[in-house]
């Protein structure tokens, strides 16, 4: 406890007031204007009602007005009488001058403290606003710079009317391994996301990497569809040409109007998943597979065994990419026998890629992930490129609803409109069933809704 200081107390003890100096002081009297502190041994006299004699006990309750009080005439004020308090404010604090007095006001401490407190409070709020403002400005500048880096369009521009139309908007997502080795920019993942903005209805259409197509158009030359981006972009040197070329081919095959594309480097995508704390993935079917220890066989040509069991799993970036890309049976690397070969087909892999995509989008939409998005932007800036503006891309992501039970997941395969085939050199490919390309668009349109 701090030492008591009587100067900090606004209410000081008063000097005893009595008509008889010899009379013991037993009562406390209010209203004295003495500033000096009486001796501690002197008893204090209490307040006496007007007319009360010294030594008399004060009435327990204030005296009631006389019955004929209303009939009495008011008497002129005679001035202070013996035993009565001088006129003044009954609630006036001891040591203060009466109200309306010309005496100067004693300087107090409360007013100064209040003013200093207000000043400090205002400065604190101002400092907080400045810091918050700088933080927001930095975030805005960082976001706009991010939008400029990843897109061919200005960050705040729109080609989709900010997804305010009733027409479906289709975005082609292309995933490649990245790196400096051969085949780094083969798009092993080709998924078209189709969104109806008004209803938020979302469908995913996977196109298999081994689909045999003519490229360049009308050239008479054929290749697997996953090589179009690599050829058109000159190994990722011209992203716009590569993205536009494969988007045009997918539009022709599926009958969907695919105007927009987005490329993803799988190596960078690992960092994105790690930056948001990993993802929760439900594995619908158990399987195992061989997986290359390094994407570049010249660096390390050995294999590792990956195992995924049915059920919910939390995956970091590396595990999620392994789950999305694994396709080699254990027999290839001499590590046993694979338990579920259906998962290792191109169609099974396309389905798993859709699962990973859904898990990432769901995690990004969680409010707990937002504080980590600043770190995710740094990873994404090196990972994705698109011809959608940042504003359109954000609107597109907000309109998507992959949890809608009516959302369709379509995979073109040898179980519906495609069939297995091979080139003249014996290379495995996929071709339209009965060589009928015209059967593919109606099939997709019939299955866009569940």
C-alpha cells in the first residue's frame, strides 16, 4: 500500500465549533471553512439541527412539519443564529469557498490529470490509426503488385463483369511439374471449372492427358493434348500463347466456351499448401503406388513407395502432390503388388486432382486461413499465371461452390466417350469412341448438372 498523503484527499477534517470552550467536543460539525487539520486527540462534533442545544442528541429522524405549517407566514431572514450554520451550500465540501464567491479557485489536480489522460489517449488512438493505415496501404500495394505479376490483365479490370452475368464462366486449370528438365511443362492436369454466377452451380470437367489431338490446327500433325502448352509456349517462355492454345483446343473438344486459363507449377503449389497449414482430404479408396524420388530422373532416378488409406487425412504440400499425381504401379519399381490399379489410371488421377482442388479452395475460404494468405501470395506469385484479372479471379473463387451436392464432376474416359488406342509406334493414347468427336459436347452438357 502506498503511504497515505492527506493532500491528495479532497475532504479534510474540520475544526470543532462550539459555544462553550469547556464543553467536550463529541459531535462533528459540517460547514466549517477551516483548512487546518485539528489535533488527532480532539473529538469531533457532529452536525446539529437548527435550534438544537449543545449536548442534546440529534433527533433520530428529521422533525416533521407542524400541522398548521401551511398557515404560517414566512419570516424574514434574521442572519445566523447561535448554534446554526452560516448560509451556504449544504453539500459544499469543507475548505471550499461558497458558490458565487469572488475568491479565487484553488488549483486542483484532477483537471490536469484528465487533460493529460485525454491527450495520451488521443495520441494512442492516432498512433494506432497511423499503424493500421500503413498496414492496410501495404496490403493493398502488395495485393495489386501480386495481381500484376500473375495476370496478363490489370488487377482491378474485369472481362466477366465481376461475375455479374447469367452466362457460365469457364476457367481451364493446367498443372505441370516445373523445373528445368525435359517434360517440365507437360500439363498432366487439365481441368475445366464451369461456374454459373447467379446460382453458384459449379462443375469440374477433366480432360485426360493422353487424348490424341491434332496440333497445330489443320496441320495434319498429332500429339497428346498435354504437350500443347509446352509446344505453344516454347517451354513456358510465352505463357499467354501456351494458355490460349490449349484453351482453344479444349473449347473445340468439349463444346464449352473456355476463354480463361490458369497455369499451376506443382513445385510451387506444395509451398502454397504448406503456407496455409496443409489441407484435410477425404481419401475415398485406398491405394499404393511408385512415385519418383525426384521429378528429374537425371538428378535421382530412384523411386519411393506411397500409401494412401481410405478416410480423412491431413496432408502437407508434398503429400498432397503425391496423392494428386501418383500413377505408377508398384510392379514398375519392384516394390510389390499394387492393391488398387483403378486408382492409377489417368481417370483415377484426374478424380484425385479434383479432390485436392476442392480441399485447397475449402481451406482458403476458412477465416482461420486468411492471416496466412500474405505468405500464400508470395508462394502463389511464383506458381500461377492467368489471363483473368485479379478482381475476376477473386470473384470467380467466391462464386464457386464445390460443396453443392448438385455439383458435377465429369471425367472423360474410356468408360464413356473415349476408347483406348495406340499410335503407329505403339504409344498408348486415348481417342474418341468410334472416332466420333461430335459425341463429346452433348455428353458434357447432359452431365453438367447432377
